[in-house]
């Protein structure tokens, strides 16, 4: 196995294999990754991160594929982070985004990474922000993030993206369901895909009507773009709207606010992860399991474990 220093040297030379191996270390939560990401952090912040969410089957992967092609025509370096539901038997991903994106996967200006959710359907795959940071530092200037479209992952993508796109399809009550799911609060752009269907105009008008009841906090009124991803119709307009959103954020000093909020949330998550990892080190997990014999309530047991943790910290300081 190559050392981290060797991988970092190859990474800085632009070796995509080094990027791939570092992404694997991120997914596996190797202990050397935080210090490596800390070293690379000054090289981040140049990429525009675009998150895609929406119900399964809405055509997110096809839209991502088309947008990558459009960005490559403009000579942008592109990264794709696509999350797949995980096989409960192998731990591997089931949908195979590299197969679905075969038309772009051989382009040296494109780097695609499928990340398995590993049972974490209530949220994004482990290491999404870190994966985006690595691609950013590697020189990818457009990073497209595609969620599974299940549970909290639909909402959490907004924490990792500069522009959040919600993809819907014409079907009964789809726009209303999006409003109930909270997607109206996170979407910067809506895509009504598969607009070659008979009920597309009705669904489009319904979504516009629902959006008319929303008063955005930051002044940006979410746009609705009609697309037929299979043929590429509407993709150029979608890319233009992403550009307009980027310009709006920059002109109104909203981008810095968004990114500061993202850093604050990431810092909180890292603190929680670090604390959780350290808390359950040693024999504390064993003590927790032994305490489930009925002699202690979970409330009493939790308090004892926390007291024990703080006692160890005090002993380390005084010892």
C-alpha cells in the first residue's frame, strides 16, 4: 500500500489514481485523512458544487450525465459524486453510476465516483464533504452531487452544495409532495423532467403555483426548468440557470454566507464524530452492554458512562 505522503505527491501531480485511492481512504475513515484534508484545505473553495435530489426514477443520473457533457463543451474540469443504495450482502453499490455514465467516464476531464451509502439511507454517504474537498483541491471546477433520493439525503444535499437542484417528474401531486417533504425550502432550481409526457404542462403549472406561495429568505426566487433528459432538451437552459444563481449569490454577498454556514455545520459534525469515536474507545462499549442486565435504567447507565468519560479526561490532565 502506498504511503499517504506518496499519494499526496501523486495527487498534486494530477494523478487520478491517487485521487481515487484517497477517496477510498475517506470512505473507510482512515485516521490519517483529517490531517491530509487539513493540508489540502487552502486549495479548496474554487469549485462550484451542484447538488441533485428528488424521488428515485426522476432521471437525476441522466440529467447529471447531460450537464457534465455541457460543462465539458465549455472546457470545465468536472467531478461527479453519486450515491448508490448499498447491497446488504456485499456492502457495494447496486446502481452502478459508472455504467450509466459510460459516455462520459472515459473523458480525462471528468472524474466519477460512486459512493455507497452503506445502509445510511437516512442521509448522505459517509464523507461527501470530504470527497468534494478532494475533488476541489484536485482542480475540478464543477462538482455534481447526486443523492439516492431517499429520506434525509434529499434535504442534506443542500448542506454540501452551492446550488441545489430538485428533479421532479409529471405525476399526480408531485409538486405538493415536494412541498410536504421540505424540498421547497432547499431548492434553488426545480427541474420538471420527462416533459414529453401528456400531463407535463399541468404539473409545470402546479409547481409554479406552489412556488408562488413561497417567499425566499435570500431574495432568489427558485426557477423551474422543463427538460427531457433523454434527448437533452432543456439542459443548456439548466446550465445557464445554475450560472445565473451563482452570479446572484456572488453579487449579493450570499455565497460567502452559504459557505460559512457549510463550514460551521461541517465543524460541528467533525466535533461530534471525534467525540463519539473517543467516547466509545476502550472498554466503555463493553460496560454499556454489561449494563443492559436490568440492574440500571438507560438514564442511569448513560450518566455513569459520561461521568466515567470525564473522570478519564481529568486523570489524563493530572497524570
